[in-house]
C-alpha cells in the first residue's frame, strides 16, 4: 500500500523495522507482566490488542501513525510469541517435545505463507483485509482460554528476567540470533538477490517458496531425530549444512541444483530454531522457561534488524556473493561456538 502511494523503499524499510524494534524493546518486560498478572491473562490481552491494532491501520490511515502502530504491534506480537512458545515447549513431554515443537514451527511457517496469499487473493483495498486479519488474531483467544495458566508454577521460581537467563544458555541465544538473521535476510532479500543474478521475478519469488517448503515439510523429521539423538549435535549439523549450502548458491543460481539446495537449506536453517526451542524446553521450566522464550524474542528482534540491514549492505558490496557469504559467515560463527563451547550451554 505504501509503495502504491509513492513512498520510498527506504521509508518502507524503516516502517517495517518498527515491528522487530517493538519485539526487541518489549521482550524483556514480558516475564514480569506474566508473573504479575498471569500468563493466560497477558496473552489474551496481547491477542485482543494485536487484533485491534490491525484495524487501527485502516482507521488511522497515514504514514506517521503507522510507524507508531507497527511499533506497538511488535510489542503485542512479542508477547504472543513468548508465552505461546513457553506453553508449547513446557507442556510437551520429553520423549515427544522435538516432534511437537517441529509441528509448531511448520505450522508457523505455513501460516506466514498463507497471510500474503490471502492478500494476493483479496487485495489491499477497503476494510476487508484488515477485518480478516483482526478476526484471525482474535480467534486465537479461544484456544488460549483452554490453557491451564502456569502462574502458580511461575511464582515458585524467582528470576531477574532476561539478563539473568543469558549466561545460563549463551549458545541457545546465539543460535536464535543466527537464525533470526537468516530468517529476516532471506524473507526480505532472497527474491531481490535472485533478480539481480539473472532470475525472473516469478522464479526469484519461487526461490523463497522453495526455502519455506523445506521448512514446512522437513521440520518434523528434524524434531523426530531430536527426540532420539543429542539435540546439540543435531543443532551443530544443521548449522554446518546451512553454512555449506548457502556458499554454493552463487554457483548454482542458474542451475536446477538451486531448488534442492534451497529446500534443504530451508529445513536446516530453520531447524536451528526448532532445535533451540526443543533444547530450551529440555533444560528449563516455570519462570525460567518464560525468561528463555523472552530472551529468544529479544534476539529475534535484534537479529531481524541486523539481518535486513546487514543483508542489504552485503549485497551492495557484491550482488553475486554478498548475501550468501554473509549468511554463511553467521552460521559458520555459530558452528564455531557450538564446537568450542562445552555442551552444557
């Protein structure tokens, strides 16, 4: 909509950055609010707030208001992510946690794809897209009411929040940061990278689809393996495979090999987050689990900002090699950290 109104790409990018900025700003406060008011109550309020904010885009239809709305929406969305992920990983049994988290990751990715498809179908004119978005979000309040609130468990565990959690699991935090850079950079820049390197617009768009297909279809096998084998080992291998495959992209961009490489890279690249969530649930519970998912949310916000800005900067340095090499460096550093640090972290 902003592009149709002649708003520059830089301003659109800044406006888009308001949501991850909101996630980054508010994630540290979520454990405090969930402990004080109850996780179920806070999540229900966040869902209702998010739905109302979607309608606000149409009600207050100007660029200045949208900066503020998107910032606040990032805060409400962060609350939903943090608490829902804490429930998912905390409520699943140890023997099935990997598979359950993998299903969550696949559904999440699939829904991210359905949203733009709905917009492509109904367009952006009028109130309808905003009403549909609001109804989808508010419908999420229904299953929230069926969840047993973990506030009683939370009260038994004292914690200072995110800052106290980070030293307890630094490599999990690093893994989420690496994944969020990968996620944001590919979602925002992979089609652009494809066009700049000889692909048509439709083919470049399908390149992103191939990456998402790998995530949707292959997370369950990764989760299943994590219920059988050591999660940290699988996490390391996912990072290694993603590093290697991203480095091959400049050489296969015009070959049929690009498609299986993107599918597998999508599975392993996103698998880093699936395995991080699974490991978080294996090691923490109660308030510490909420602190952990809040730390994950903050790292996602930071990584999304860095991924978009850093990925764009890397492409200005080299249109052919910049983005793949930058992503390979991010996951390569994660591999080094996983190999060098003791397994306890």
